[in-house]
C-alpha cells in the first residue's frame, strides 16, 4: 500500500453524502457527538473538548501522512456535518496486524437512515480500488449489535475472534472486542449496492479511541 501525496482525488460523493477532508468548523458538531452518552456507549468514556480536538488532529495527521483517511461526512441536501466515515491505518496493534480498518461514528440524529452503510461502502470501493488493498477489517465492542449489522450488510464476515482492545483501559466494560473482515475476492464477487439506505447504524467502536 503506497502513501499518496494528493487528497482531493480520494474524496467521494455518494447519492446522499459528501465525504471530504475535515474543516475547522467540523470540530464543534463532532464534539457534540463525542459528548453524547448514547453515541459513546461502546467507548470507555465520553470525550472532553480537548480530547475531541486531539482526535481531529490525529485524523488530519493521518491525511497528511497517507493522502487519505477518515472522511468528514456531510449531507448533500443540507450541508450538515453528521460524523466521520472511512479508512484508517489502525493506531493500536490488532490481531493479525491488518493494514487498514474501516469505521464510522455518526451523530445519533443520523442513525437508522443507512448513512453508515452508504459511506462505508464508498470506503471499501476506495480501499479495493485505488489503494489496492487485499483485506479490510472492522472491529467493535462485543455488545455493539448495530455496528455488527452494518458490517454484515457490507459483506464483512465474522472472523470468530475476540480480543481485548489495546486502546481501551483494562478496567473498562467495553474492552472486549470482535473483528469482522473482507478480502478483495469477496468484495469483487458480491453484488454492488450503490444506494444503501436501509441500514440502521450506530458508531463503530474500534476507531480512534483516544
């Protein structure tokens, strides 16, 4: 997997979403999401304003390093920031050392409308297309059934693997995680769903925990 120097070429537009680079104006609505106890249900804790900014700074650094990364997701009809979606090189070591993880974190008002599936599908197309990946994984806390359902809709399979996430404190009730994965051959053989609007989705736990 090669790093890229260009960024705009890796932005995407789906039927309902603009998936783009982050802006300073995204920090405030993202902080609201990260302070919502339901959005953060499968995280060790809600984020302070400083922790929220640190997450955004890491996303920007990821873009600077690789030329791609987690997108800021914006509704095409309203221009509203709804959260993030996309691909990420795992910050913490995961079982099997997968090269890239797909994930999402959307504000609660935008759950149940298929946005996570729609945006994550665009991320898989990027990963198995221009980035030339052979495998993409997703991880989540064991109890996060919403995210597991999105992973299955995307064609990811349960890897039958449970592990303690190294980015979650040992005393946390959500430290135990599971992994789903999809390989290039599986992606290329499945029917394409360009307008995936029927999925209910919450936040994917594994992403940018701190």
